[in-house]
C-alpha cells in the first residue's frame, strides 16, 4: 500500500503537515546469533527498527506483523510486547517533507521468524543484522527502544520509554 492510500496518507491530504498523534508498533527482531535486524530508512537516512502506523481495524500486534513483512520480507511468529514509547521528546519527529508526528508505539520483540530478507515497500535503503554492542547511527527513538529491550531482557519488567 502506498503512503497516499494509507490511513495516515488520507489524513495528511486533509490536515497537511500539522502535528498528528499516531499509534503504531515496532519490532526488535533478534536472530539466533543475538543480532538485531535494522533497516536504513529511506525517509530520514538513519537506521531504525521495522514498524509503522496502525490502519483502521488493526490491533497493534497485527500492525507489527504487517509492517515487518512489508519492510523486511520476514514473517514473525512470536511477537511479544516489552515496552511502550510515548515520550514526546523522543517520539515527536518532523520528516523532510515537513510532516510532523508524535508517535505512541507499542514495542515488540520476536526471536522466531521465517522468510528471506527483502526490501518490499521502498521504505528501506538497506537491511542488516547488528550486534547489540555495535549499533550504527540510529534514530533516537529507535535506539531508546533497543536499549529498553536490553533492560527488559535483564529484568523482565515492561519498559516505559
């Protein structure tokens, strides 16, 4: 689905670039080597986690499963929530086209997946696996999600980001 066809794209046609409050989900996908999957984003040119915005009628687990498939070609099998991102200092973004969003994001992790890595929707410049101790330059909100995942793994406590 193109951006223009998405729920957010249709709202943008009405409200322009004004700040919108947007629900969504993102995923930390960790392989058996302990590496996490990141995407180099085509819109902001930095690395981030796969994920995106809710469409009408979707729950957030469906959102993360759909977005991961669209952005990476992978089907995740065991998505579990570990944290919630809503800090406006981290989750408010102005995109290069001037659109502004404040995201409210349920963060999931998955360790079981199938499929082959593929950039299917034009939102990625690259996909790659990274060690947690050697992450590339990332969007601050996405880096905070990865850090919260590490705390969750160490403590088992749901994280508020």
